[in-house]
C-alpha cells in the first residue's frame, strides 16, 4: 500500500482494523467527555485531543472537525443528543 503519508506497508486489512479501532476509541473518549455534562464540540475536542486554545489552528481545526464527526455518529447511534442554546450547539448524553 502506498499511503498519502507514512511508510509503504503490505497488510492493508490489519491497517483498516487499526484505523477502525482508533476511531472507536476516540468515540469512547468523546462520549466520556460528554458524560461530564453538556458541552459544544470545541470543548469536547479540547478534552478528547488534549489541546488548549494556544494550540496551532492546524491542530484545533482538524481535531474539532473529527470530534464533530464522532459526535454526529454518536447522535445517529442514539448515544448523544444535541440542542441549540444561544446560537451554540451543545451535545449531551441521552
């Protein structure tokens, strides 16, 4: 396999399993943050990815977008819900 970044590798099935497990773990991390109380995606991302507002935007944006994707999948699965408050979307455990 010739990935977009990183070394060439041969066992694509093992790599797929690694990626799936990584994202399942990340969703567990995201869900654990939301269990603490309603919050918006940026706060969840900061906790799950362990960065602060001084982190480079090249860290903050991708982490927040990935967190949004995980939150929406968790919402689709019925694990979280969201509500809009004052123009902000807050996620909470169902």
